[in-house]
């Protein structure tokens, strides 16, 4: 019987879990009645997702969904706002950019 060690698999999901928590925080602020700044929300989603994507480039799409889906879910559940689905797209693009930047080799000027 092969020994199965779950810690490496769980460790690889830590950035996505942190991204989910950050996405839930962004969603909380975004659904407040006094919040009316979609640009700041979009920038926060993009930057958090890019960070998560850079942390785990091979799983960037999971990180993007982890950041974007809470924003969509909270808006749909509280306000019936399906227009916030764009947050998922922004998060996936941000995670992809973060992953691409992580894989891009830095060129020296020598």
C-alpha cells in the first residue's frame, strides 16, 4: 500500500485559500450600501488574483476562481446582481498575468 502524504497537496492550495479569503473581504466591501466604486473593486480583484497567480502559476485558474467567485456569489445572493460576473473574468485575467510574470525570465542588461 502506497503512503499518501496530503501536506504537499494542501500546501499548494494555501495561496488559493488566502485568495478566497481576500475575495470574500472584497465582496463584503463591494456589497455595502455605501460602496459605489467599481474601479477600486476591479483593481483589488485583479491585484489579489495576480498575486495568487504568481504564487502558484500552474494553478493560476484555481486562484482566479477563488478570488472572483466570492464577489459574484455575494452580489447575486444579496442583490441579485449578475453583472458582477465580470469580477470572475477580471480575477482570471489577473491570475493569468501573475502566472505569466512569474514564468517570464528576467533579462540582464549586460
